[in-house]
């Protein structure tokens, strides 16, 4: 069985179960929560030990491929060209293809599209058969308290794989589906801050290229592409204001593998747009939990950071803004904007117009009754190293991310994200486009943090403070 799993599958499985691996000489060391290391998992690790050691060796403390020339990666075959576009925009879609329905944003986007349109939603899912694919979609929605049996008749699972040519479909399926579908929402991506570009290329870059190919095959289908504000992480944008109308041009100084992969993918999408494919781009920051219920993906970086700071009792003293984009705002806005006739060929910025300064977050966590010391970054990093070798902290698996240095600046990654290095993402045009709807981004303030912390504590993700003076 273990040989059928790709290295990617194994790493995802370990990540899901909070298993940390590291290399000591030629020994593979493992740390896992109690009860996780089942005999099956132990034998899987034994069987694939050499591959895992090789992966750890190649990614030792490394989170990006600095040597890679990203502009040569952004290549779209000249024969990928849409055939006419006017028909594509005439009426509202009756058949939509959604990728990423088993992910976090996709789980919220699916019900929004069902509610805001009349379309049947075809969901691309990796699964051996249609019934297990349907189960995966249903379980994911149920996990976020979104499942409604009335959805069933309008959801059609499509067995495929974003990382494979033709989305893992046969030529016949690819052809007939491409004439059936009226528009595409591409939200599938692997979000991992430790993987290098080459590790993320299949899901984030090749997946996007295959989706573009599908959009141009048969009848032309508008593409709604879920991008990220990280495409502007390059040095060219540091401290500058970036508008919705700006395309990411320079990739110099984009160091994170994830950011590199999103930069290349968005370049492919803009190339297709320049060839006449109707395209909308939605650039998102951190997607946080639901603004009313607090429910979210506690495995993401923002949640892990908060939990890790509380577990350590310390936080690095950096100057940055915590940009939280609640998932209900993101999904409602994407669905609404995508269905407006005047939206086509535009980009939208779904960052929070009222982000939370780090100091406010620190004050808030303390007000909940948690002890939190602010430490200079290097000192905090040393503390994380020490903690990680003796006990499990939610940030231990991310130690390489916190230690990696950029040689020319001698800054670590998180320092590189201080406000002075960041672009200012302008979202005025997006807010203007939403003003006739009831959709608005809630500010990252005490009220929103109260909602999140109640969910964190009620769900057992974070322990309630011992000296509660909330």
C-alpha cells in the first residue's frame, strides 16, 4: 500500500496528524502526538525512510528555490488560445466547474455559488469513484457546518486531479465537459510555507495551466482565478501601493516557494487574459474563520501562530499588520463579483481594509488572561528552537520557516514581512464594486477576535487561560 502513496501524500498525512520529522545524520527522527504513531504509520515511515531522508536533506531549513528563474517558468503554450469570447458572457452560467471544493475556501464558495446562481456545480475531486467523491465534498462542508441536503441535486462530482494533464480526465471527458461548462472557479492550490517551488509546482502551476487549457477548449469559458496578495512580495513592491489594476511583473525577492508558485500561476492567467480569455482574479490575504461563528481551518498559519505564541508565552516584537480576511466575506464577495457583468477582466483585492496592528493583537491576547512577553525576534526564535526540541509546540513543524535567512539582507523570513518590506495592498476599487451589495469585510478588531477566540477555546484548539481576567 505504502508504495502507492506519493511522497506528497505521505507528507500531507504527517502534516495532518501533526507529525514532525527531522534528520540526524542518517537517522530519521520522529515526534508525534500520543496515539498517532500506529503500527501502519511506523511501517510506512520505515518503508519510505530513504525518500523522506532525501526530501529532508534537500529541504533542510529551506523554504524556497532562490536559484529558480520564475519568469522562465511562466510559459503558456502558444496554441492555448480561446475561440471567440462574446458568447461566453451573454448569460448567467448554468454549469460551473469548481476546483478545490474539498479545501477551506472551496467549502464556503460552493454554497455561495449554489445560493447566488442557478447553476449546477461540477466539482473536480481526487477520488476512486463518484460516491466517495460525493462523500468527500459532503464531509468537508459538514465539517464547516455548511452542508444542506438540498444542495445534493446540484452538485456533480468530477473524478480528476489538478496536477495531471487534462485535469486527470480522459481526452473524451475533457472534451465533452469543456462544452458543457459555462464558467470556471479555480480555487484548488497547495498552501504550505515549507515546501519549495518545485514541490508546489504540480498543484499550483501545472494545475492552473491545465485549467486555462480547459477554459480555452471547446466553447470559451470565463475563468475566476483565486490568487493571493503574495504575488506582490517582490522587492519591486516593498513599501509601495499596489492597485487592483497592477499585474505582478517583477519576481525579484520573492523567496517563499508558495509565493513563487502563486506568482507564476497568476502570470499564466494574465497571459491567457491577454490572448482573449475572459478572466477575473481575486487576490486574498490570510483567510481567517467565519466572522459570525468563528469556525475555520485551525491548521493554517494564522491559527498556528496564535496557538504557538500562547503555548510559548511569547511573541516576536515585529512591526506588522495582521490582515485577516474572514472566509464568509471572501466567498460571498467572490461569488457576487463573479456574477456581475461589468466585472470581467478585472482583479479584486479581498484584503481587510481595517487590519489589526500586531500590538493590538498582543494587547488583546493579554486581555484574555494569557501571559505574553514580547521578545526581539532572534531571542524568540531561540526560544522556539529550545521548546521544539523538548515539547510539541504548534509552530515546531514550521521551525525552518522561522530560521531561514535571506543572505543579502540577513533577515529571517518573518522579519522580511515587517511593514516596511510589505506592499500596501489597495482595495478601494473592490469596495466600490461591492457597495451595492450587503457584503462588507468586518474589521480585524476586538469583536472579530472575540468570535475567533471563543471558537478556539470551545473547540479545544486552545486551552482556556488559567488566570482568566477577561
